[in-house]
């Protein structure tokens, strides 16, 4: 365990589930499911992805990565380690992971302007129609697509010979099969469900995840292994993040 817990003082104590749920209801009213991007817009353009992972030492790692499509040449990445101050609560993952993802994503967006951002997690396919992909899409005003390996809400239905998730009479996700495994694709913000699915289909390679999420996930796991080899406490967060920044630079041309 991390010795010094001062970084989370006031955050854990003041996190209120009821307020968080109400915030998500407000977010759900701000979602824009119109298309601000289409397939033609992404050719030879920048795509980005974000992910988060957690170490055994109570640290969370936020990852933001940008690459060119269709070459998948990585052009930039950002990593940051922070103490995890909010517990995992089903349906409220966004509040836990936004704290990790927002800083590296903000740094990335100051350097590159992606056409669309892939998020490891749900968007519209959420109990309050506002998963982490929606949070990020609204806060950063960018088209976002949520990619999830597990269903959070809804029932599977077939429409026009294609598989969807329906929740509260809304189609909230379209299911993509990759190597016979289900991937739940949902819009986060500024993109429709069908366009989210069609763009995601273009990102399928030899992996069990769409390539943008695969790259972000791989980077976060490499960083996680690097952090878990030594004892960490809050006093060396600065040096940890310097090391992560250097790691990101080294991996730009090697991660694939």
C-alpha cells in the first residue's frame, strides 16, 4: 500500500454516489448523437485512444495515444500515474477514470487534433446513457466512441440481421464480433451509433480489440509493469511520471 494517503484527503470522503448519479443524468441530456465525423474524414488523419490501468501499489495509470490512420504510426503519447482516490462503483467508472485520463488527454490535445477518440469503456450503453466515453466526449468536445468487452445494460436484439443492445426502448450499442468475441460499440458524443460501428469496423486487425484500444491498452500495461517492479509511495510521483514520459517517447515507434 502507498504510505502517504494525503493526495486523496477530501476526495474519498466527499465523493457522493447520489450526486454522481445526478451528474450523469445531466450529462445524458447534453449528449449529441449527430455525426460530426464520417468514414471519409478519417483517411490519412489522426485518431486517438485513451485507457486506464491500475497497479498493485494503489496507483492508476492514464494513457492517451495518437496515431495516423490507416498506417497506425504512433505520433504521440502521454502517460501519467496518480493515486486512485475513488473506489470502483459499477455505473460510476467515469468518475474514477476521468481523474486518470483527463491530464494525459489534455496534454495530447494541445499537440494533436484527432478526428475521433476511442475510449476503453461504454458511452451511450449505460444505465443513465452516460458512460465514460460520453463524459470525455462532452468535457473535451470531441467525437468519442466507447469500446467495451462486457455488457453493462440492455438486452441483445437482432434488427436488419445485425446485433444490437436495446435498453429502455433505445438502441444503445451495436455488437461487433472479433475472433468470435463480442465487442460492444456505443457512441460517446458527437457521433451516431451506426457511424461509431462503421468506423470501428475499419480498425479491426489481428487482435481481439479494435487497434486504437489495443494500442492504448498495451501501452498502459507496459507502464504498469514498469511501475510494479519497485515500491512506490506518493513522495516519488514526480519521478515516476518523468520515467513514464521517457517510456512513452521510447515506445512511440516500438509498441506495435
